């Protein structure tokens, strides 16, 4: 059974760069999209972006200028960087898997979530 | 961007009652609509895929219906363990989007 385990810094100052990593255990890394999603009280669930095993990415236009998602195939890991954070980026960040084939485009499983707080 | 609007935002329900949650899309998405359950301090969990397809391990009291722009999640005979927030999500187009959530409380 596939499990996603994520980690990263939980407290940042304004203007710093958020950095999170998600490791995939117990399943194939290829043949899927690997996603980052965040959840804040004010905006609910917000999709940040996705990457496949080859490194092709798509970002939410609302965050595109500040987001970089990368992949390390050798370690079955993918990472999120969000630059120039502000208090508005305070949220719980999740990683999640999505199928690539038609009829498989749902998010499952999800990582355990990482609470990130931006405060001076 | 496709906007998903859920209703109601909050529902207080007695055990064994039937719960109906709706999700309306701002444009037609076929059946590319999925439902998730999120309990406090947990990650969202997939409940229903592609509007009406059941998920292994999910109790049969959960069901979904709809296509195009209007979708429904139904919980038949609510149980105490169903207290949670429920979200819809569309995979018809990028960027992926979610409904704002419906919190179900047990009376």
C-alpha cells in the first residue's frame, strides 16, 4: 500500500522560502502525478501544482510566480519550494498522488500534512 | 478556473438521518467530480470517485450522483463516526479546484 510521508520547516519569517519534501513508499513512482495542496482557514483547500516522474510540471496560476516543484526519481521523492512567503501562506500543506490515465484523476493517498506558519 | 460551490456549509444531523450535500460546478465537468471526507487533524480521505463510483473500504451508506454541473453526496443513516467536513473536487481541467466544504455535526 502506497504511503506518502512529508517533512519540512514549520515556522518561517516573511520573505523566506518554504521548502517541503514528500517521499513515496510502497508503490511505483512513475505513471502518476505528484501534487501539493494546501489548506488554510481563509481559503479552504487550494491546489498548488503537480509534477510527474519525468519532471513535467503545472502550477496554479495564482501561485505560479513563486512556486517550484521538483522530483528526485532516485529517492522517490518530490519537493515544493514557495518563495517570498507572507502570512497569507500560513496553512497546512499536503502532498498527494493523482493518476495520469483517464479515469484515474483523483487524489489518493495524501501525506499526513505539514503545518507551516509564517510570522515575524 | 472552475469554481465549485457546496451547500450547505454546515449541517447538524441526528444519527440515522439522511444527509445530502450538493456541489455545483461553474461549468460542465462531465463526471470528473470526486468527494473527500476530512476529520479533525486528519488528511482528506477519498470517499467517491467520478461522481458515483464507490471506493473499496468506504461504507455503503456513502453514495454519489450527478453529472454536468450538479452533483450530490448522500449519507444514508448517518453514524457518529461520520462527523467530518466533506469536500468536492474537480479533475476536469487545470487548475484543480475544491468546494469550500460542508461540515457535518452530529446532534
